[in-house]
C-alpha cells in the first residue's frame, strides 16, 4: 500500500536529519558557543555530526553536502572560502579510513579515533589560516574548542545512536 | 609487514576515491576543489571577489531567514520573563519613586544631574556626519571572530572603513561591503585596533580587541593613572574615525587596563553607520 504524502515527508525529514542539522548550523545564527555560561565553553558540533555519520551511516550524509556546508560556513563566518570545507572533508576522510580499517566499532574506538580526526582537521585549518590569510586567532580558544568537541562526543554518540534506530524504523 | 602496509594503502585509497551509491563526487576530488577555491581566494583573483560578494548577499538573506525561529524563541522568552517579573518590578519602582519624592534635596540633585546628562546627550547627538541606520541581520558568536552583519551595503552608500555607532557610542567599523549587506568588525574582535584618547589627561592609547567583552588599552603613557570610570573617546588620529566618539569607561584589572564598552556588543539590534560629511573633508 502506498504511503501517504505526510508519512513520506516525515520519512524524508527523518532520513535527511543529519544533513538538515549540518546545513542549519552552518547557515543560521544558531551556534555552539556558550561563553555566557562558562567563559571557555564552546564546541564544534558540525565536526561531531560529520564524523559520527560518515563513520556509522555514510549513506545519510554525502561528501558533497559536507563540502557545501563548509563553503556556507566560510561565508557566514567571513573565513577564507574553502577553509571549513577542507577541515570538514578531512574529518570525513579520517572517518572513512577508520570505517575501512576497523572491524569492531564501539563507543571507545569511535571516541579515540575522533581525537585523530580533530587533530588533523584543526591542524590543517590552522596551517591554512596562519600561512595564507591575514586573520589573527586566539590559539587557546581553538584548543578549548577542540577539547570540548572531543569531550562532548560520547553524549552525541548516544543521541545519534538512538536517532539511527528511529531512521531504521521509518 | 608488507601485508599491513597494503591494508593501509587500500584503506587510504578507498577512503579517498570510493564513492557511495548516492555520492556523485569522490572525497579526493572535493578536497582538491576546496583547495583550489581557497588558493584562488587567498591570492585575491578579481572574479573570486565578485563571486564571493554575490554569494554573500544570497547567503546572508537565507541565513537571516534561517535564524528567525531562534530569534522568535528568544523574543518569546523575553516576553514571558517580562510578564513574570513585571509585578515585582513595578512594586520596586513604586518604592523607589516614593523614596525620591520624600527627599527634596535628592530630587534637586537628580534634576541637576538630569539636565547635565541631557546637555551631554544633545552635544553628543551632533556628531557632524550623515548616518545610515542599519538592522543587524546576523550576530553569530564565535571564539574566533566578533563581527555582525547588517542589511545595508554599497547600494546604500556604505564603504569599507566607515565607523559604526549604537546611539552615540562607537561599536566598530565596516570591514566588508556587499551590494545589499555589510560586515561590521566589533571593537572586541582580535583584529580591531583603534586610536583613542582618555578623559581629562587626554592620554593617547590604542584600544585592542582580544575576543572578550571588554577590549584592552595598549600603548598607554608610562605614568598613566588608570583611574576607574574615566571615559574613553576616539582620538581621530587615524583619519578614519571622527574624534570624540564615546567608547566606554576605563577599568583597571590585574592583567591590564580595560574598557567597559558603553554599548554591549552582544545586544545590538540596530546600528548607525557614519558617512563622511558633505564638505569633502572626510571625518
């Protein structure tokens, strides 16, 4: 029996959830900076989304979308065009590599390998910014941002795990 | 040994070149494309500037639209808070009013002070330049950049470097101009440096942003007396900003001398962009 239109739309939204969140975070004013709560509290949610979904469900979030989300983020944040795209694609590359190499994936393997992804992503980002642009950056803020991104990964790992179950049921 | 190296090579190759069922481009291709875009922009190819300007106008509009649910939630939250606390606030205000009425001398003092403040406001209003009112489209907080986007661009006569004020208080300057929008670099951004003079002594300094709410005063005179509460004005020495625009008050901390800004950079809804006067003398 054919699915009703509203059910089809609902299914589409559920399946496209990670992409929608990724684009929304890149284009909207919504951010994950909580300096009003705690001075150094900020994390990069886009990297968490990209890493988790490229590792666990690569079909739900393509490299093309990651590339475009990166470009949009650069435009909104006034960064040199392509910086975030390269940074995000690096995360995607590490995730794809780990997916090809790993046999048994648990929270701890994902979490540990996420550290490698953050390291490469931020290193490339800083290399490009410090060598090829006139921007000045507070390296300590970037370090804190990377630290909290790493620390919050398990929370989103659990949330996304439940979301994947919802995706499978639809 | 050679087997593990083969596995490593295969995994790398697979990650870079393999495409999923729904993926049209390989990771390798997209990384190369991103690098190409990055270097084309870094080396300032003219067509990239126009391309970016075009994209900016489109993206900023969509961005503003996408942020509207968040703005609505904040608006609703403020309204609810306002209604919850209005009763107690009203009671407090009534008590305060009663106290003021009972003390004639205090009232007299307040009247004098009010007159002084009104005179101050009148003199500050006359900045001597034309202003363009602009609405803040996007105020996305970041640990790296402190800037806002406004809905006025080259179409409205905005040019790079123009000072931006909130009321009479300086908040930043225009650093990027598109056709329909512009980006304002706020005073607390790491890249912001503005020459200022400090009340009474007319000491000269540079106000430097460092990502926090309160920018720092640098290059102060050796024997500078950092008395809290002194007002900081633009000195106009850079030839970009008109002199005498109030910025904030001096606060001394352990780490140095800082400025508490008159206008909170996180609470901007509308700003005025100062254009040079018609005499042709600039600011």
